[in-house]
């Protein structure tokens, strides 16, 4: 079997961070070397021409374990966008381009600011061997400068860093976006794509409606993808019974680093209410996303104790109540306006009809 790793990275600052913070983790024995022990690995890296030479040097530590395939992107189709939308459009174009040239195997979707703990990709391979075709994982977002300062001396030692070690470092550097996901946050996020419950002083439990699709099957359907990776890609490419949902940071941990000012302008909200969570689910998810929300993912730097079980039970009550709220809305379908009926159809219908909030403009233009 072939593992196809995908990442998009360009620009001096981002290439340098990728080389210094991400590549050392990919090269740890429980990651790319573990995949290469039994299978062929190809690392497909999309970048601009100016970054090509720097990337070739940066990826040298992985060359003994995989074929490095650096591709230069053409961003003509994405230039009309700015900010995050530009990156989403470019990422979608690159993924479609890759899909046209590969025909078998599993595809690992990375970001240039994703750090996988040692053993994450080995665990992914184990789940692939167990029959899973896709895997979705909740990542922990950390502030770049603080994470960098804490990680640098650890990486200088050269010792592999497992999930507990990486979580301990990341949790001391949590980004304000992650902080806003805690159910007791003040203010709470206005976009509750995930909700976190503290589990004593040791960690937290996450309920994530839109986890990152770390692994997906190679498929022609990738060329027809109309949304960003996290919304519905895994659900469109695999049935629920073959989608693995990460549930313990001991097994798999992704830390995503972002600058402190990333989305600093976001407004906050009061403590989460049932209406707020239910409305988010109705307007931003499909009923199949409950597959993810039903899994309480434990994040911890030490062992798990009774606090984690209590957080899991408390969080399950909110999840059940939020989906019950949608049932109540559906029971009043005859009294709903056209906009709510459209969302209800998107939520309750097949994933193929799901109206993702990140549909590309051409897809939005086809909506009635």
C-alpha cells in the first residue's frame, strides 16, 4: 500500500517554521519512519517556486523514509480571494491536482503548522490495518511564539516527544481560540465547532463536531470536493463504520500553532446555551457529524482519572440535549420559514446535499 502525505506551504516565514517545528516531529520514529516500515510513502508538498529550494533542504531528514514530491502550484484561480479564503481556495486546487495523479492508497492531510506527537502516524497505520479508511482528529491550537520557546530546547535534545510530553508543552501555550472553546470560558466562542470540559488539573475532554480529517481514502471524488477539509470531506468519502475518531491524546495528538493575533478580532459570547449549540448544529453541520460529537476525546499530560469520566458524562448530556433541540425544531417544520427549512433539509438529508458553510463560490451559485 502507498501512503500519500499532503501539505501546502509557501513563504519564507512559514517554510522556516515548518522546517524547524514540524519536520523534526514527522521524522520521529513513530511517525513517517513507522509508515515506511511496511509501506511506500510519498510526501507531496505544494509550494511556490521561490520556496522550492528551501523546502528541499527542510525535507532532507525525511528523504531516507519517503519520496519527496515538491510541486509548484498555480494560484491563478485563487487570486481573486484574500485572507483565509485565498488559502482555502488554493488548498482545494492543490488537493484536486494531487487527486488527478494518484490512484490508490491512503491520503494523510497535513497543514504546515500541524505538529504530530511521536506515534501519531504509527497509530494511524494501525487503524488502517484494522479496516478503517478515514480518521478524524481534534487538534489543540497553541500560540506560536510561546510554543516555539518551549519546544526548541526539547527538540535540541533529539529525544522523541510523545503525546503526554507534547500536550504538557502545548497546554501551557494555549491559543485564545482554544481557550474560548471551554464551556466555562468568559467569553465563550461564537462559533462552537468544538466544546471543551476541564477534567481536573490534568487536562480536558473535547466534543468536536468538525475534527480534522487526518486520513482519507484516495478517491476520484476528491476532484469534486466543494468545501474545506474539516467540514465534510471524510464523511463524503467513507461510511461511518470505517471512520476512526481519535479519542485519546496518548494515541494521536495534533498541535496546531497560530500567531497570537490570529482571529484576535473575534467577539465573544456569554456562557453557551442550548439554543446557541443547537442552532450551530442545525446551520453548520449534517446529522452524520454526530459520529464525531459522540466521542469524548481525552487530552492529558498524565493518567486519566475519575474527572475525565465525569467530564465525559456532563458533555454527553449537552450533546444529547442539543440534538434533541433540533428534533423539536423539525417537529415544527410546517411553521418554519424558507431559510430554516433549507438548513433543516441540509442537516437531516444525505451528506451529498449538505450545505457546508465553506462551499466554494461556484457551488453557492447553484443553490436555489
